[in-house]
C-alpha cells in the first residue's frame, strides 16, 4: 500500500564537525536520492522510494518536505524556482516550487506528463505531452497548446528533447528535428533530417546532432535552426560506415570547444571541435585503448572514464592530448565529476574501499580519497548518486550500510564543507511524533514535545488555508471539522510536517 503520510521527525539527525563531511538527513529505513538540483542557495532533491520532494539550505542539519509524490521527473531550474513533473497516484502534472510548502503547486493541470520534456524559453515553460507541445507563464495555471502533430492513433510517437537555440525552440520527433518560434502553431521540420538520433547541447549558436543517410551512415551534423544551414558537419568514419552508434553518444562543451565521442573506424575515442571543419580532430591517446563515456567539462578541462574499466582520463584541451589519472590497478568507473573548493571531486571504485568520494588536481599523484562512508570494501555510492554545489557546500547522496541491520537502500543526503579530512559521525535519534486520529473528522492531535509557535495548513496543491489550533502541554490540537474530505499538510514551526487525511 502506498504510504499516505510522511513526517520529518522520523528522520535521524546527525551531528557533524565544522569544515568536514556531514550527513544532512538520515531516514530510519533509508532512501535513495535520484535527483539533485540547486538554485537561489537552496538544494532540492527527491527521496525514493517514497517519492518525497525535499529542500535544504545546508546551513542546518534539516530539510523541509515539500510534497509526497509517487514519482518525480524532469527537475528543471527556472529562475529561483524548480519546475518538475510530479506523479500522484496515477496522474502526472507539471509542478513548480520555490522551496516552500505554499509555493509547491501544480501549474499545469494536464495529466499523463511523466515522459515529458521541459524547456525554459522566452520566459515561459514549454513541455511536451505525447505529440503536443504546451507552454505557460508559471504565474498562470492553465497551459496553452502550441500545436499537435497529427499521427496514426495505432502508432503514437512522442515529441522529445526540447532545446533552445537562440530565438528558436528545437524538438525531436520520430527521427526529425522540428523548429518553432514558441508562438506560432505552424509545424516545421528541418529539411534533410530524417534519421536523427543524438542531440547535443547548443554550441556556438548551433545545435550539433547525429543524423543518418544512405551515403554517409550516422555522422555529425549541425544546424542554426534554418534549412539553409542544416547539413553534414563532418563524415568521421568516411564512407557509408557509421561514425556514431545509433542512439548512443556523449557531448560536452568547454572553453569554446565541443567534445564528443565518435568512431573513425578504429574504436570509440574523444573528438574536439571549435565549430569549424579544420578545427575538428581526435584527441591523441597514444597507443592505449579506451572506450570513453561520461564526458564532463570543467574550467576548460575534460574528464571521462573508460567503459571497459581500464581507468579514467583528463585532457586540458590545449594540445589534443589525454592523460590517464586513474587505472584498473587504482581507481575505476569514475563518474560525477564536479568542481568544488579548487579541486575536481568525483565518485570512483577501488578494491579496498568500494565506491567512495575522491578528488584530483589532474595528475595521478594528486588523487586523494575524501571519504570512507561505508567502511571497508562496501560501496557508499551507486549509479544514482548525484553531486551538486550550493554556495560553498558540496551535496551528495551516499549510504553507510554499517548503521543498518536490515536490508534496503539506506542512501542519505550528505554535505561536505571545506577541505578537511573526513571525520566520524555521531548520530542522535529523534523520537517519533505521534498523531491521531488519522483519518480524522473534527480534530487531529499531535504529540509535540517542543513549544509550538506557528502551525500552517496547506492543501495538497500548496494553497495555504486558515489553521485553527491550540497547544496544551505536549499535545497540539488542530481543528479539521470545516475541511472538505481529502489530504492536507500541517507545517509546525516552519520545519516539521505531518500529512493528515480528512474523512
């Protein structure tokens, strides 16, 4: 049965040491963090498998639960807000949050959006639903239909990969690239593009993508959103052989250059272009074999790992050369590269510590292990780990399995401040808060050990309602008799949240 309530006091607070690794929230039965984004000095993340959306500033060992979802997808920063697709029960809608319970609400009451794409364009939010594109000003609640591509009902195809390109919005549909100005309902596809498969980010006012033809196979193309300037950019694997595998590829931009993975006929390698044909070349790896993936650009440098487990690599992008900074004897399967506190942090595996957090100064000798959250050879990180920097704090998800006796996925949100070595963590359990009856009719009672200064009442759509309450010693009484049947959220002292159901 789907859990119908969540309360923040079910969590275990941890007490950290200043300027060191510190756990932000630890839920008693653990959870997995699938997405982390940051804006306006706030970190937003989704805790699975219960689907709760949280926000934290990192200044305190606390996080505010913003809503209970069965699933969350496509978290996209929009100014000081985050837009996302949230599913409750069987309905998926477009939501927005400013980091408060009241500011977490539906902005497009259009269901079945879970496989949508989202783009911020012309100060509006654009999103797809099946073969349609919608848009809205987030201050509105009704989305406007831009257009729908007519299709055979027995073979429905979705619009994917919204990309902004100057004053145009590019979208992917059934191997074609469509272009719109965001206001016209006209449906326009770029000529000559019928078998597109991989789309990069915008680079030098062009969108680079992979397209296939009978004459060249799948190769690198570019467009500025016009037919006249949509064409093959380079035939890397000359002739009809493919320079790219269908549906596979990796692109990243750094320091005025675009890096990508391609195959000239000798195996996958990293290539670089400055946007001109003469400025396009393969990075020189020497005689070593590698199968690069997870390209990441930081300050003009490129980081990537070898999919075969032979190590990970770095290039400064200056002389088209590659350095190996980790190998199978040392670290393998590195990912999550991010700049923090003057170094590049990443997750990698070694035989003695499993998957842990490391940092590098771009040489093998400068690599340092930062954590051993799960002591010994067990893995503290997994493939869902996300790392993000907010202010001067690095946030990431990890799991200390030694704290748990039961099975499960006890991954939590952690933070790292400064550059000091990892320290031990002391845990203190916060007693559970009891509340009853739930479902309720006229009143709900909450056993709350601290003085209650303020109680706020919200609908599941984020609308604040009048809260009639009083506290007698350790019992908080909230009146519910005037509420219509449904689920509501009580926010106590601006921190602790309780979901209640009115019969």
